[in-house]
């Protein structure tokens, strides 16, 4: 199966998708007819301004605003689903606190009705955590993909989810592929991936640290080898071993295909505007 991503300036990206990803591709094709897709369009699910963590003055205002939303949400949850631990009254830039709050969200999302007001509240905890984690003092430097194709709506509607539990082993095959430009499922999952656990000094053995067991229809397009180089670095390898497994034994990435052709220089796509996703259902030769 092939996917062509058309951009408003006339350029495109041609992608070969693995035949095993046909159900996912058909799902995304339907989603792209219902929702707008974009590239690198980072948005806030709680209506706050997106800022660079290095811009200290604006960053301080950002963290104060988000943390107050977090505290207000925790207060609203006290009667229905309390957090269960003390949360500081001011933002302490402590990643461990955010990890505990994120675990509260993943535990809750597994049992709370996703169409309920309660689910909206526990989800707001998740959104606040993700907006605050760029301002923590102990975050490890990982890898930021420079080309992310995803649904523009945020928070992402739950009907965008497709279960991929039957393809769980694909998460362990990242090093099996020698693509120049790999295409991978993004990080939008119900939990956190191994790379995110590394960045946030979390335990990758925790039950909510998994590979991609499903997808909200988003994907990354690699434009260089930086991710593979990072996974082969001594620092990441040592971290993996400190948690009981070698690097290749973790569910690192879910590769869904590779780029056949960029019609423009790969680095130029970071600021382009996506026009349409075009799927060709013919099997790859």
C-alpha cells in the first residue's frame, strides 16, 4: 500500500506502507476525510499558549497558569476519584511528581467511562502533565522527531483510536529495518513509550510504559539517522541495562513503512502546510 502526502506548495512525500498496516491505513483514510490533518501543529488541549521552555519569563507565566489548572482539576476530582497523594501547592519542577500524576491518569483511563465528564477531568490531568514536563529540572535529552503528521484537533477525539494489540511484536523490530527514511507510529498512546520513560526518568517496566498497542492516526517521518544513533548511544544503552534489559529487548518503535521519495529537500517539510493524504490500496511489489 502506498501513501502520498500532498502539500499546498505542490510538493509531496511518497511513502511505502507495510502490507500488514492495511487496516491502519484504511482507518486513517477515513479519519482524514472527517478531521483535518497537519504537520508539526503543536496545540494546547487546555487553551494555554505554546512557548519555548528556554524563554524563562514567558515560561514562568506558562507554568503558573498550567499548574493552577492542574490544582483546580485535582480539587474537582476529590469527591469522585481523588489523586491519592499530596501535590505541592506550587510547581516544583519535579519530574517525579508529574510521573505519579501521569500514572494516576493511565490507571484511571483504564476504568473510567471515556464518554463521561469524569474522564474529561482525569484527561485534563494528563494534558497539564505534558505541558509542564518541558519545564522540569531533571529531564533527560532524548529525541524530537522533526516531521510529525497528525490530526489537527486537540485533544484528539477518542473515535480516532484503532487497536493494534495483534501487532504488538512490531514494536520490537526497529533495528530490523535499514530504511534511510523510516515512517513510525507517533507517541500518542494510552500510556507512555520507552523513549518517553527515558526522557522523564521513569521506570520502563511500569505497566503503562508500553510499545504502540494502538494509534490515534498520527505518525513520524524520519529525515535522518538521529533516532537510530540515539538508541545506539552508550547513555541510552546503559539506562536500558539499568532497568534489566538490553536495548533491543525493549518495544522501542513501531515502523509502518518508509519514504520512497521526497519531492523537496526533507528539511523543508517542517514548515509546509499539508493539503491531503492520498492512499493507494494496491499491494507493494
